[in-house]
C-alpha cells in the first residue's frame, strides 16, 4: 500500500473539511432550540423539524420536487438512450448538430433558459402546469444522461451484440437482453445525476413554476428572502438525509462503484 | 454441391475492396482455415458468412439454400469472436443457454444441453461464475460452448486463440480439434498464425489483399506453395532469385554464377525464377562436401533443434537441424550445405510453370 506523506495528509484533511464542514454545521444548526441560526449550545431540539412538517407548503413542494425529478430523469433516459445509440452508431446529416443541440443546455445559463421559457410559455399560452415544468426539466437534465450513455456506448464491445444476433436474437431482443444491461451503469449514473440536478434546480425553476407547482428549492428561496430561521437548516438537513439514504440504498443494491464507474 | 459455398463473393467499403471474388466450396465436417496477414480480408469473409457484413457482390449458400442476404439471427451459425464477446452480465450457464432460449427450447432440455456443452469444454464446475471471474482460456471455452450448444451447421471462429499466451494457445489448438472431431461440425477458422492453421485444419485457404491465392491441405501448402509470399508466410524458407537454364540432362537455376539443379517443369531458357528451400531440408556437412560452401554466421538453440544462419555466395541461408545431443559447428566455422534437388522448389511467380 502506498502511504500518504504528512503534507498530502494535511491537504486531504483540509479538502475534506472544506467540503464537509458546511454540511455538518447546517445539520447541527437544524437541532438548535434557539430562534436564530446558531449552533445548539443549550441542548438539542426537534422543534424546527416539527415546524417543517407543520408547513403544508413545504411538504407539498417536497413531493412536487420528488415527482418532478423522478419524471424528468426517467423521461430524459427514455430520450437520451435512443439518441445516444443514434449518435454513437450512425452517421447521418445533422448528427453533430443534434449532439451539440442535446448538450447545449449545459452551456446556456439557467437564468437565460428561465427567461426564455417564461417568454415562450406566455406566447403559446401555456399555463404554469406541472407538465410544462417537467418539459423544461427534461431539457436541462438530458445532457447528463446523454453524456453518460454516450460514454457507456463508446466503451461497449459490439461483438457481444453480434454474438447475440448470431445466436438467434432479433434487434430488439439484442438491445433488451445485451446492450441495455451492458450500458446499465451509464444509464443508472445518468439517471441519478439527472435526478439530483432536477431536484436541486432553482434558477430556471423560479421563472417557470406557478404557485401550484412550486418546487422545494424555490419554496426555500422564497421563504429565505422573507425570514431566515433555523427551519431552513432543518429542511436542508432533511434533504441531506434523504440523499444519503438514497445513496446507501443504491450502494447496497447495486454498488455505487459499479453504477458510476462501470463494472468489471 | 458443396455444403457451404461462396461464389464470387466481394465486399467493397467505399472505394476499398476488402474481399474480391472469393470462390470457396466447403464440405460437411471439414475444418477449413482462412489464413493471411492482417487486412487481407479473412475476417470480412468470415463476417459475410456469419451475416454480420453484407456482401457487395456474389452469392453464399448453405446446404443448397441461398443465405446471401439473410439476417444473422436467421442463419443459425455458431460464431466465436476474437474478443469472445461473452455477455458480462450473465453467468457462464446463462451465456451458454442464450441461444437455446432464443430458440424457445423448453427449460428442462435447455438445462440438459447446457450441461452437456459445458462438459464438452470441461467447464462443468464453472456454470455459475461470471465471465470476469474466468481466465482467458476458460472464457474461450465458454465462447465455444455457447456457439456449439445450438448445434449449428457451421462453426465460425475468428482468431479464436490470438488472445491466449503461447503455451495455452498450443493446448487450445488440440482442444479445438478434439471438440471439432467429436461433434463433427463444419468449421471455418480465421487466423494469421500459420502454425495454428497448419496444425488443425483439413484445408487452408491463403488470402492476400482480398483475394484467395491458394487452397490446399496443410502439408501440400507447405511443400508446394504457389508463390513466394505463401512460401515465406507459411513456415520459414530461403528464397533465391535466379535465371532458368535448360541444358540437356541438367536443367536448373543459375544464381550468382552457380547452377542449382532442380527437377522442374518446362520453363523456357533464360526465364527469371525464384527458388525456395525450407531450412529443415538443408543438411550441414563438411566444407567442400556439399553443394554449396558457407560460413556459420550465427546459431540459435531452440531446444528440439538448432537454427543456423549461414553466409554463402548466394546470400544468407537459414538452416535448421534437429538436436541430436551433440555440439554442432560453432559460429564462424566453415560448413558445406547439401540438399536433395527435389526439395528445391521453383516458385511460379515469374515462371510459366503451374
């Protein structure tokens, strides 16, 4: 085993501290009994967690965000997998253009996208319904799925597909039984990234949510512009906990290394 | 009508002709190798038979049925890929069962046939492993079992041994031949390794830049190569360029002022020819006692034999002699080279001979 020198060790500790300290502090603040954002010095309290659940707005927004992220990540997979197959395997006119188009939401600032969608929805008379919100989120999360699917496809040994064909599998069966399982790490990783990005998205969502479809980040933002109290910390702690649990479950079920790095 | 036949099959990729007018008739139960250097079109030919590449021209038929444009999944041929192409997310047994599943073979029969196939390749104990838990040779055998379990009329092997180390490759050659003999499946193997092609095939097809240049039994290919390329590609040889001289009883090739006698067919006087003689057909003797004198430039001990390079007036000649357990001539010592004129082949490259 390669051992780290003292300098490298200190460096690693500093990096980890820098990354984790804010998360640890916000989780601690969530348990404060005080009325201000402060570390709990005089005992722990769950009053701010109770406050969150007493706010039906927050609960509704939380479920909104969960559904939004699940739907948009899943639909992004449905679009990105065929798109990835087409882009990586065929040459056709406009291929590079399509590739660039699908990836462009990564480069365009979400603020710009938000204003543009607001304008577009006003023009076509789209009401601020949940479906339109999902559509905008699909657009911003598709690049993540497409990137990972393309990476998975480029590392795929195509002779396995040919083998399946020679063994009697049709094209659809070959995709279902061989190609899809082999690029599953890419698909799952892409779905996860898409989910997290959608769940997290604030800048664009501010413009395209309607009062009925306010997402959790937007709700938090709106709340924070009016008052800052430890309830924000409680919500944050809950989000961290949910993410951590999701990661743990995924790791137990599939192995995070396998999903994000690829098997073998 | 042959069991599998290719008639004037060609494949063009844009302006590049990968395979040109291949005519091949293979009988049932035969083991045929397609041999050639990389880029000679042998793999493309195999893929056209498998249905993975569509021929530009020509016709492929199997057992009297035209399969030229049939989809690979309708042909029912067994293919073993160079990379083995095992399904990494399935166990060995699931890999082998895949083809049977596609054929909707009932579960009970499937299990039995998978068991038999794994027994054939001696991997019964590994049924529940994943491909990544196997060694190269074991993966290779899984690939063979997977291709054979569907009882294909023809088994196609694409460089099946090239990813194995030398010792394992030799073992697998015999293994492959044993399996093929046992199941009697018509087999076509693509390889760039001449030793592999010679040792296990009934017939060898030599391909050069997209064309078939010789189809023969391994022994005849080795002894009677039809051109200089084949004679040097298949085994080692000494090539000598000279001019044909006819004169009464002793006709032969004149090279550097020396006349080398050889019994050769009718060739006009003065025709440029190339002679080929295999290193093991040359005998070492005392200087002056042979047909040609030379000096040992270097010698290599290969265990079962010694390989000499000898400087002669005709150029460097390679000579191999069996190891008799005695010290052979040292480097720098003068030696004589002798051979039987019958072993001196005239290669038809420039000559009118067949």
